[in-house]
């Protein structure tokens, strides 16, 4: 249980209720990101769809999750760098420390997604080393620096790009749950990693639902970070 934040887990479970989920989602459904994050976001989704297909699958999710954890690590690193310079400004330090806390929780959460999903994928699909391992790894390397500098020069754009990426992840998991509901409910879960993380879903349907909920939380929290920037002027 050491890696999960109790408040986030309560929020996650509450989103199992479709009415609560709809309310939570509606909050930022109409958010309009700027042109640069929109271009980058489209490019990211287009690349993913071209290489892994439009249809959600275990191995596509594996690749998505390798990429998804990267910006959080970038933000955490960038805020660490900024704290080397701005530790004397207490207000700024607190803001950076809070962002870093969110980024670390989110990156631990994405790590859980990738570890558990890749174990499930092993049973379901045959992976191709280049397509499913090398490409996401190389991409993650470049994405780390892209997300790092984007955050340094324009945090709003960095959060907006993440909003788009997380929206895509949420949609893909929602579609996967809809299309495979019966089948997923029959598949049991046993994962030492997930147990250590602190979750105990009864079946794959419950597991993927909790992942879907994580993604909408990440999406909304990205915009909440922009609002915090606005409040600081
Ligand atoms: Fe994820
Ligand atoms: Fe996410």
C-alpha cells in the first residue's frame, strides 16, 4: 500500500459509478488546448494508431503505458531542476513540490499499468520485439526530453498535451471495456505487482475499469495544474 495515495484510490473507486464518472468527466470535456499541444497530440495518437492499429488491444495498451509514464517523470525532473534555483522562494518551492508529488504518484500509477498489462498481454498476444519493445523504448527516450523542455518553456502546453494523451487513453480503455465486457469478466486476475500496489480487482473487467478511471483522473488533474498556474498569475 505504500505507493498509493488513499485519496486518489477513493476517487478512483467512486468513478465506478457511471453518474459520478460522467460528472467528473464533464468538468473538462470542453477544454480547448492551444495549437501546439493539439498538433503534437494528434501526431502522437496518429503514430500510435498507425503502428498499433486503431482498435484497442493488450499490446497497444502496453506501448501506450510505456509512453504515458514518461511526461510525469519529465515534470518531476524539471521541478527538481527548478528547485535547485528557486528554493529561496517559498511559494514557488511549494508549488513545485506539489507538482512533483502529483507527478510521482501518477508515474508510479502508470508503472503499475505497464507492468500488470504486459503480464496480461503475454497470455493474449504474441509481441514483436521491434514493434512492441524497441519502438516504445526509443520513443520514450525522445518523449522524455520533449516533455521536459515543453514543461520548462511552457508548462501550460505540457499539461495540455498530457490532457490530450490521457483523453485518448481513457477513450481506448472505455472502448475496450465496452467491446469485451463479458469476456473480461470471465478472466481472473492474479498479479503480485498489483497486490503490492494495493489493488485487488476480482477480474480483468474490474482491473481495466480501474485503469480507465486512473486515466480520466490524470486528464482532469493536468488541467487542474493549469488552473494552479493561472492562480499564481
Ligand atoms: Fe495508464
Ligand atoms: Fe494516465
